[in-house]
C-alpha cells in the first residue's frame, strides 16, 4: 500500500471512530449534537500536552484525553439531557465554541491559535487499525445488548420508556459520555497522526461533518455511519480542489436527506442478511411503518 | 461610574439587537416547537441585502433597510417551503426539522462565502456612530439608535400580535397549532407569515450587527447567543426572549468592560448552563406538557 | 395486608381546569376493577397521576402500603406497576419481539462490561429475555408476527402487543387504558378472555379503563364510574347499571348517537 493510501485509510479510521460515537448518540439515542468536535479537541490537546509536554506514554495520554472528554461531557450532559428538546444541541454549540476559545487563548498550555507543533507520530496505520477494530467491535456489541434496546427506547418514545422503568435521563447521559469517549480517542489519535494541532481543526466544520456522516449513513445504523464516513471522507479527498464547497455540500446533504430520505442510506438496517432481504427479498405485508 | 454606565448602555444596546433575533426565533419555536437554527441565515441575508442596496444600488438607508427586511422575510419563507414544509407534512419528529435547519444555516452561510467571498465588509457609514454625551456617561449615537429601533420594532410586533387578525391567529397557533388549523386558520399561510416576520426582525438585527462587527458570512453564528437568550428567558416566550437578551447583552458588556473581552462568550455559555441547572424552563417559559 | 393500591383525595388541576376532583378508591390485591365514564372524565389522567407522569395537585397514592405520591415514573414502575396507553405507545419501527424484549430485559440484568464483551451472563440472559418474550407473545397469539415491525401490525394486534409488553415487566398491578378501543365485537370477546386469563394466570390486580360496556360489565366485579373528574358511582355491575347518575352521564351521549 502506498503511503498516500495508507494515510487516507488511517484518517478514515480516525474519523470513523468519532463518527461511531456520534452515531450512538444521535442515531441510536436520538440526541442531536452540533459540537462533538469539542470532545475531539479535548482528547487531542490533552494527549499532545501530556505526551509531548510531560513525557507521558502516548497510550496513557490518549486514554487520559478521552477520560477528560468524558468528564466534560458528563458535566454538560447532566443538566441539559434531563430535558427533552433542543437544549443539548444549543449547549453543544456553546460548548464547542467555548472550548475552542479556551484552547486558542490559553497560550502557555496549548500554544494558542498558532497551533501545537511537532508531535511525534504514534498513530501509525497499525495502531489506528487496532483502535478502530477494538472500538468498533465494542460498540457493535453494545448495541446488540440491553443497552442498545434501552437507548432506542429512549429515542423512540421517552414516555413509554420511562413507563418501562427506564431512567431516560441517565441513559441519555450514558450515551453522551460514551460518544465523548469515542471522540476523545479519535482526537488523541489525530494528534499522533497529523503531528500538529490547531484549534480551528475542531470548528463547526468538523462538528457538522460528524453529524452529516451519521445522518447520511443512516440514523440507527452503525455500519451505515461507517459507510457514510467512508463515502464522505473519500469524496472530500478526491475533490480537494473544491474544498471551499465542502461546507456547502455538507449543509446541502443534511437538508436533502432530511427532505427526501431521512432514514439516510441504510436506515436502521446494519449491513447484513436482513438488509439484503429488505432490499431484494419478499416484502413484508403492507402497512405504515412507524417512524421513530 | 462613567464607565459602568457606559457599559450598561452598551449592554442594553447589544441586548436589544439580540432581542430582535431572539424574539423571531422564539416566535417560530412557539408555533412549530422546534429550534430553527437557520435563523442566523436570515440575519446574514438581511445584512448583505442592505449592504448591496446601499453600496451597489446606491439607495438610502431607509429603502435599503426595507429591501433588506423584505428580502430576508422572503428568504425565510423560501427556507420554510423548501426544507421544513415537506418534513413537517410527513412526520412530527422535530429532530428532522432540527437537522434540516442546521443544514439550511450552513447552506445560506456558504452560499455567501462562495458567491461574494468571506472577507469582512464595512457597511457604508449611513448610521451615525458619533459619540454622544449624556452628561453622566458618553455613548455612541449608534447605541442609542439601535436601542430605539429595536424598541420600535418590538412594539410594532406586539401591536401586530395583539391587534390584528393574523396576530391573533399566531397567538392561537402558539397555544395549539392543530386546533388553530381546525378552527379555520390556514396553517401553511400562518407559518409563512411567522417566518416572514422572524426573517424581517432578524434582518434588522443583522443590519445593526453588521455595523457593529462588520459584515461577513459567519456573522449568523452570533445567533447562538440569541438562542441562549431565548432559553434564559424561556423558550417560546416573547417577553422572555427580550428579557433574556437584555440580561445577556448586559452580562457580555460588563464582562468585556471589567474582566476581559475574551471571556465574553464563556459568560454567555455559563449563563446557559446555570439556567438549565437552576430553572430549565427559563424565566417566563411555559413547560409544554406532553399529552400522555 | 391492606389494599394493593390506595388513591386518597386525589386532585389535579391543569391551570384553571380541574381534571380530577377528590378522587378516592382502593383496589384490593387480585381485584379486577373497571373505570368508566364519558370522554374527558379524567380516567386517563388518573393513570397518569398514579404512575407519576403528572404530579398530583393534592392527595396521595399508596402502593402496597407505601406512599408513591410524587415519585419518579421509572421508580414507580419498578415497584410493580405497568400500564398500556389509550393512544398506543409502541416502538413502531422496532420489531414486535424487540418491543417485548425491551420490557422483559428489566428482569434479566447484566453489567455494562458483560454487554460490551458479550461474555459472562450476556448469553444466558439474552436467551432468557428472548425466550420469555416469545412466551408472552404466544400468550397473546402474536408469536407468528415476532419479526414484523410493530407499526405494521393491524390495530387490534398492536393493542395485544402493548399488553404483552406490559406483562413482560412482571407487574403486580396492571393498568389497561382502553384496551378494546377500535376492536370489533369478536375481538372484544377474545380480549375479555385474554384479560381474565392473565388475571388468573399471573395473579394480577387489574384496573381497566373502558368504553366497551360488554367488556367491563362482563369481567369486572367492581366498577367505578366518574364524570368531570369526580366519582359518581362505585359498586358491582348491577349497582352501576341501575345508578341514576351513571345513566345521566351516558344518556346524553346516547341521544346524540341516536340522532347522528
């Protein structure tokens, strides 16, 4: 594999890890977020500062970064997620902006807006692959457990869920914290891959991209989100010359999908036999499929 | 003492501009029960419309403002018809509307980036900004004018809502949209009117913000502060949006004046979190109970 | 032991509207009680108040002697109360089986670690959840539809599914909100049988809101009739059928129906 292809795939895997986190939160638990780049930023900068500034082994630094992201997520999540509605979405924008501001202004710690340079490369292809496979497996296993069903219940009908004994606020916060962990790890890997960091790498564009790939791939499908990430990452790589149109395209994707096909590419189906049966097999009896 | 009063007036002026934006946003929320994130886009449209009317078409401020209001109003209607109407007719999952609104916000912002470019533009100096001495404090004519205009607009809105037929219909719809429709109100037309009003108000805000901060496509992101103001005041409450905006404007200006300009946005975010912790329905918000 | 459920001087105001007025009643363990009254009488509101969906304006609710007034819904449910909904609240896009499993799994827990590794108790508990859920589906005669999206079921089947899901919580008290709504006379008869069967098989205490008189009068030895939020009669079917206030409350409706 040529170094170029290898680096594309590494970037793809890093983006996928973050996207899987957002998919759990938005696709499976129904919580819209517009600021998940904040958790990537927290993971990335914590990792860089601990690793380069304090000689902490990178493996520990990455987990420390992700843990910090989880903590912040929990602090924001508890007050905002016990309320149904758009409160978390609004707070997430504020959070992302605040984090970006803090990073850009705390020069002594983060080297500010000019960027944190010269991080030794630890996120090699193999390291990233290992993280990707393990974290991917864990989240697939999680969804196919009682937690997956609980998250979906909170998403589909929170009143019914609470009348089945579910503390929906707790599950929503749990989903957020896990998603923050995934974004934190992705951020840490990003630091070790790009070898430098700048606060505006974690801006609205990044947050929007994360949400867009999940929506595009299918809310409620983990393999859909991987598919979405792959397609969008590859397309933006191939169409680098039109990168100024990237944001415009992400925005248009969100609108078009919501209007024409809100279930995205794969809907709630994972890649597998059930999907094939749904696409090509005998159709199940007529009826209105309840939307979540 | 002079500085303190100055910051108060600054704060009120800024807050009144936020109020124009927050009120439009709250109006849409009260009728459709979702956060229209594209609201910032209307602001930007208003700003650019005014700019081009002044600069390229050479109209005076009055005509330019009118064009700006009408233009933004129509863009708002267009956004509603293109993106929101198809979704709300098919489903009542507000998450889809939320995502679509985010998409529209990005699309509008980036249309400007791609067509007229992202550079900062100063509006031709048709609104006086000369300092005005009030005896106990010095402020700028601009602050007084923007405060005055905001008051006029809000009073006009209040009269519209309380004295006209459509105003009554909107108030009914804010209470219960479906029932208003059953009572003979043309729901689609009502929603278009609501969006037109919201767009027009945002345009006024956009014009003043363009003078304050210069005009650029991402100016719309300042709407997040209006959202926070609306939450503080109570989502869906118009008086709440005004009060929340004033509180926000004052907090921002007092922080900028006495602590640090960088921390302004952090203060905004903190106020949001505090509100959600202490009184999530905001100052005047009604908690819309779900019918079980 | 005292009553399983005791509602004492329950009041609920929605702004200026009084939805429930000084409601008091007790439900002994093992009873099958009917709650009837014209539309808007406040019956569903009482269910919502008991399960903590709405807070009481005043009054108290006791379950198994313990006060549950003001408790959180999920806590109250865990104490042993389950309900179905007037307007159906199924997870429409999920399968029939998944709907029941989501309720069933509350009694077959395993840890987060076991969930992300699929080790330990995951396998055995998932098997239990699945089997128990299928059992319940068989009881309500929906086993064949297990893998259909719940929202595609015919209306009557959806109602049965909600009952199965509620049963999966292994409750002591079951609140059924108009389970026969939209059913034809044959289906109502089947439902009658089903309710009586689960009443005895699971030793449940059941409170049923219903409009179908052939259901309520047939299977409920104890009936409470309300109107405008207040109790207007309570007793056995004969007492209720002959009660002046009950006839008054319903007669108006009958006249309109006759002339419609």
